[in-house]
C-alpha cells in the first residue's frame, strides 16, 4: 500500500507510529497482534528488530561502515554471525544493483546508491513489515521502477506487508492500493490499478 497526500498531512508521522518509533496520541495501534502502546520500549525494540524493515528518508547510514556492513546491521543486532551477515548483505546489495559497491563507504556513494543501501538494509533480515519513507526520491525512473519491482517481488512472494509513503506519481501504478491522506486522516483507499 502507498500512502499519498500533500506535504505535512501526516504520512511520515503515521508511518513512524506504525513502526513503533513515535507514540500515538489516541486510539490503538496494533501491529501483528501487538498493541504498541502497551509495550515498554525494550519490547518494542525487539519487535522492530524482528519484524520491521524501515527505509528512512534521510537513509541513516553509518558513515564509518562499508555498504555491506551497513546492510548487515539488522542481522548483527539479531546475533547473526559476522561472516554470514556480510554474505547475506552482499547478496541483497547485488539485488539492488550495487554488487560492485559492497566495500564502499557512504561518502563514496551517490545519493541514489546510498538510498539503495538503505533499501537493502530494510530487506536483509526478511522482515514481515517493510515501511518506506520516499524510497524512490533520489532515484532516476528506471532505478526507481527496478527497486519498486524488487519490493513487490519480496512482498508478494513471501506474504509480507509493504507500506510506502511517496509523492512519486511515477510509481503509483506499482501499488496494490493507494491510501489518500489529508490533515492527519486517511480519507480514501482505492485500488491503484483503477486509479492510474
């Protein structure tokens, strides 16, 4: 599903609440049967580490780590052995077109390449929920479509949930559903294929 709407309408805030990064003001937020408001932060952190892949708009790469090491971070947090974590990270980097950049530091990568490292990091631990804040904003059209096709393949083949905040109308047709937001509320949900 893609969340769309004008800037400032609450898309990123909703994404952050669903991801358990921000607390909500009212109501309930149930994610995979877990009431996030009823959980203490250590439990929420463990839940995020196990079931969530997050692509931040600002990438949030660690500048002193290589691309492969950045991608491996979720696996290392889950206590995956170093060699296995790096091997899995390199495979996912290859899937996003960065096979030759596995040892590059973020400062030696373009904005689009950094974004693909962030996307690979969100996918590497095979989370059941993938949330993305503007994942194609720094990518050209072809790369953006390739990355979105990868997201769709991962979501459909492994029965995962993919939630994307975007202003990029070029990728609307790749969504299953479009949820239109305004003033902090979802005002309409439509089948993306009939909306484009």
